């Protein structure tokens, strides 16, 4: 016999009043539909959460990377229609960045990369356009528009390279390409440029005389300690404020050492550059370029490590390069404090990218003591590189193949 633990007598179903039966039936129908409704809603919520997570992860991975990719994704996901989805694919869209600009910084290994790109362009069938203008990094508004239109008109996929400060294509309603670049320890870059302008490299004893024919002997043989400590123009601001303008852009204030140019350069890196590497870790830079842009750089590290390629690097070491006194280096370091803040920012971003890709960084910490200045000249191997901003001299595109 069943017991009613509520204390009231049990009733058969036919003894329940009609209005109570109808109310119970309504509750039963609602409850039976509720799991299905909650299940669909939960499923939709889970899918939406998954989509947002994936898109957020993609955005995070590409943060500081190519804006065109993000715009293409947003357009494809947010502006496509049923008819577009079932029609032929848009022929302009490629499954990778098809417009890349390398606005190479002088004396930061750009010759190394350009030589590699010549070999890779033939191998991977992309258009490489390397400008032979080395002494005009700042352009008028009209020159900017002309150059950007010429770049945009190159058949895709292409990689354009030139010594030029950052160009904001979107300002003139032109599609922004993906940027890449490499920088170097600021003092190490300065020393390399100082002695290279005066004495050239091992490719030819008289090479420097051809490049800088207007330089007088008192300037050519000027002791670098005197240049720094007596505040010669070549060794003081704004001449030593060199790297940041390449990333800040064409605005006149980008050439004035200060926080404004520094912060604008950082912002441009985060918004427009897929990768900015550091020359001190060049092999890792090439490996990341191979991972991020395989259609341009696949196999680049194997080429770089070949004996024949290494032989070319031995001819480009700067002649008569030596390290200034510690006092002079400390003065120079102070003048370059914004350059070093930017260099450390780029270094941190580069290491973060390596971590995302899965590469372990074996580099030293970013907080240097003054003692590190003693080893600056020895810490970075001499790259293959062009001279830049040297009295308007142009270099034969194939001069790297032979020793002058």
C-alpha cells in the first residue's frame, strides 16, 4: 500500500477536478518544451562563445600584424551575402598578404635580406621591387602619393623594399600593405655607419672614396671620441635620432627626438607591421619570416646558412672600426635614450612573437648596465648592407656579386 507523505489522502486520476488537470497539463507541456528550448539556446551560446574566442585568438596572434588580413576577415564574415557565398570567389583576394613593404633601416642588415629576396623571388615567383634610391627617406606629400600609387600598382604578390620612412597609405585612401623591418642596437648601428662612410669595407680599398668623394680628410679621419664628446653635428641630435623616424612616418615632428615621435612609432609598429626583428638575432628573424610569410621566405634559412652565401658576408665588414671610450659611449647612450627605449620595445615584441610561435629566446635581459657598452662593436656581426644617405650616390643593383 502506497503512502502519501503529505498527509492527505490519495486520489485517482479520474477524481482530480478538471481545472486542476488542465493546469497540470499546461505545466507538463511547458516543462517538456523547456529542455529543448534551453538546449538550443545553450548550443547557440556555446557556438557564439567559440566563435568569439577563435576570432579573439586570431586577432591576438596577429596583433601588430597585417591590417589588411583583419579587414578581409571582417568583410568576409560581416558583409558577405547568400549570393556572394554561392558565387565565384573574388579574384583579388589571396590566402596570404599579397602586398609587403620592407622600408629597410640603413646599416641594419638590409643588404643581407635583399640578397636573399632576390634568390627567393625567382624560387617562389613573386615580384620583388628593390629601389636603388638610398638617400631620400623623407618625401613631400606629392612624392608620397606618387610612390604609394606606384607601389600599389605592382602586380601581386609583391614585395617592395626601399630606405624610406613609414608611409601611411590609408591617409590617402590607398590600401595599406603589410610592413616588415629589422633594426639593430642603436649605438652599434651608429658606429657601423660612422666608420663605413669613412673607410668602406673589405670589398674594395678605394670603395669609400667613391661613395663619399666630397668628404675632406679632416672629417674622414676625425676621431670618434672627439666627434662625440665635442658634440659634432654627426654625433649629436638630431643626426643620431635615426631609427625611430623610419617607423614614426613622414610627419615633420617624427624627426624631432622626443616622446611624441617615440609613441607614434610604437603605435605604427603595433598596427601596421607583421614583424620587426632585431639584427642580433638574425637567424630567428629569418625563421619567423619563413613561418609568417612562407610564400615569400620559405627556405630562406637554408640559403642563409650555405657556405657560398657566408663567403659574401666576409667582404662587407667595415674597415678600421673600433669602439670609442666608455665616457664617449655613455654620452652617446644618453643622447640615444629614445632610440634605446624604442629598441627595447621592439626587442620585447620580437621575443613575444617568438614565444607565440614556440621559439625559445636565448638572448640577454633588456636591462643593461653601462658595462655592456664596452662590447657593442663585437656583439653584432657585420651584415651585408648598403650605405644609406651618402651624398646621393646610387649603387648598382648587382654590385654585391663582384668585389670592386
